[in-house]
């Protein structure tokens, strides 16, 4: 395995262990925020969305499930993002893990599968190397990152919500990626739901959104992958996405949503200021830099997916 394609041993865990010690959520709404990627404007907007929920009488718990670092390649932005995020409930992504515990030979730790182009992998390794240089100047933050868990199991509305970064076998697993659902991964899903006992599994890491529902063991189950909170996810749409789980409907129009077992699970758009973020991004990652080559087009224009493409089983 080469840098950026390997899956470090420390990323591995057993699905059976993930919901052994669940904690009960007292708030009315969960926001699960994966892939903020160092975008402070998206974080501002998410905080505003939570305030709006609170004005409607819903208390919101912010849960960050990793990769809140990535483009924040300056001392001040590195400190700002981490200080703000670490005030909440947080678990690690591979990016944050590699900043806290640099693994020789892991590169970005993304465990990129074969369908991801080698140029993307090589540029991600260079982004990680630059960010690790900055993180090394902030040992207090590195220490706080190193103490974070790799997953959370939450009891919400009487149901088990398992929050991971990748999948139930690895911090950087691609088993809950959009591509995996397109390929049909029902066997693996059944195995993971039965092993964890989860009603909902929330993931991120693989950068494209998914909202799946189905029956496993005669119980209704759901998978939600928010794609990216800090970067566009849908066609001609630069808005980020977060996962919202509530007993009530969201106060803003979701991109997609389902209701099962009394839970409302939806993907909410994060309409941050693109102009403000691009100004920061271009200063940190000018034309020709690895992040500009890999991500600027997506930041501007999103992906090729329409809202219906994120729903599984697919809508005909
Ligand atoms: Fe990741």
C-alpha cells in the first residue's frame, strides 16, 4: 500500500464494540457535522442555523464527526477552527488523527480506494504535509486532538445513533460511501446493523451524501452520510451539507429527508458566504497549489449529483 491509500492499523475497530457504551442525548436536535474542512464561514452558518432552531424552541447538540481540519493552513485559522470545534462533542476523522499522531507512510490517511485518481491522492498527501507542519506549532491543540474518541454511540429519542467518520470497521473506511450504495452493499449493511444494534448510522469522510433506509432484522434502519459540511455536494450548488436528526421537522428546507420510527433524518444545506470563503481559500491555496487543483472547482460548483441521487434505495 502507498501513502494515502493505506489504512493504518490504529484506524481499525470492531463493529461489535461501537455501541457498548452509549450516552443519552438530552437535546431535541442533533446536528452531525462531518467534513467542515477548515471552513470558518460554514461554521458560522451552522451556528446560526442552531440559533434559529433554538428560537423555534429546539435545543441543538452539535456533534462533529471528523475532518474539521483540511484547508485551514494558517496558524490563526488552525487555532480558530480547532478552538471552536473542540467546545462541542467531537470524534476524529483521519485528517485530525494524522495531525495529532502523524503516521509514517500514511500520508493523508484517507485510505483512498482504486477508483480515486492517483493525482488526487498525491495532492492530498501534500495538503496533509503542509497542515502537519502547522499543527506541529500548536502542541496544545495536537494534544487535545489526540484525546478524542474515534466514534460516538448516542441514544436519541429512544433509538441508537452510531456516529462514525468512515464506516463501522475503520475510521477511514469507504463502506458507507455513495459509491458503495450505488454498487449495492446490503450484505455489509445488515452485518453492521446487527453487530452494532444501531438504528441509525451517521458517517462522512467520503465527500458525497447518502440517505438510505431499509429493514434489517425486521427493524427499520437508516444510514446518513452528510458528504461535506464545508464544501458543495450537489450539482451547481456550493452549499455544504450537515446531518440533522430530530423528533421534529427542520426549520429550513432540507435537501433530502426521511421519517422513520418517529425520527426525522435530513440533510440540511449550509449556505455559507462563498465569496468570503473563496477569498480565504485563494489566499491560503493559490492557483496551482494542491488544494486549488483538487478542490477549487468543487467549492465553486459542487458535484454532478442531483438531490434525488442521494436517496437509497434509488428513486426510479
Ligand atoms: Fe476523512
